[in-house]
């Protein structure tokens, strides 16, 4: 109760949360996975084929990579799964979560693609997308406890998407798919960043908000 009075999120107090039916440890090193991101996993699963090479960009707790790997395993599909994050502290926890859930994931500490040397069939990402000036307006349990690195998307919230758009084609196989979660009101602007893709589409979340951008290279 005393910790809740400070605004500390309930899931940090408990030490874990449920994500797509899997137990994911969480603390101040990582963002708490949201229900909208479960739907991002469902969208990714629909596009992954047996034997695909899959990358989770900005993995944080490892929730997306773990749930995707485990759901594919249940369906009898085997993939190579790589997950990256710029934060070594986040990766420490992500590795714990992968071990806890018996998921075979190759974790790499990397600032987006800087240390990546291969191509993928699908890239999935939930990057930071909150405009910097809006962070102070968020609920206390978010702005005071969740890692700013996982929230702050720069002046307009789109810094990470610009960087992803610039380089993604170099790391996707021909016909490869990139699917990203975006902030409310950002989807159209994110689509505009991918001028040279084969096609792109916007998908909605549970609340009928444009929440995911799918890009085919």
C-alpha cells in the first residue's frame, strides 16, 4: 500500500505481469506491456511462416519476442528470433524472461540496426512514441516510474520511426514485412515516412484507433 501511495505501478510492486498468457517480469528497467501490444503480436503471428527470421526492435522486457516465439512454437512453427534494445539493463530482464518462459531468443544490445548484420522476413517494433513535451502530462505512475528511454519519441514522437524508415529496407528480405505500434494520431505521418515500400496499411486497435502500421518492402 505504501508503494502505491508513491504512485509506483502495481505491476512493478507485484514484479510481473501477464502478456498474451505468459508471465513477464517487470520493474523500473522496462515499460509495462500494454494490451494494445498483445494485438501487435497477433498481427505479427498472422504473417510469420515456418522457418522465418524474425526481429523484435526495442524489445524492452522481451514480451513481444517471447509471446511471438511461444505462440509459433505451440502452432508447430519454428523461427529464428532476434530481439534488440539499446538498454543493457532492459536486456538483462528480457533474458530472464526468455529463460522463465523457455523461449530461444538471441538478444543483442544495439541502437536500432547499428549492430545488426543480417536480413529478416519480419520486423516487429513498439518503439518510444510519446512526444517529449507530453511526458510530463502523463499519469504519475508512467512519467515518474517507467523508463523515459522507452517513452520519449522526440519533439513530435516520430524520431524512432524516421530512423527505422531510413534503414529498414537494408535489413528486410525481398517481400519482408515491418509492423509497428504507433501513438494515437501518428499512423498517417508514419506511413508517409515509408515512401519506397511496395505498400503499407494502417490497422486499428480494440478501441478503433489507428494503432499499427504494416509496411511491405
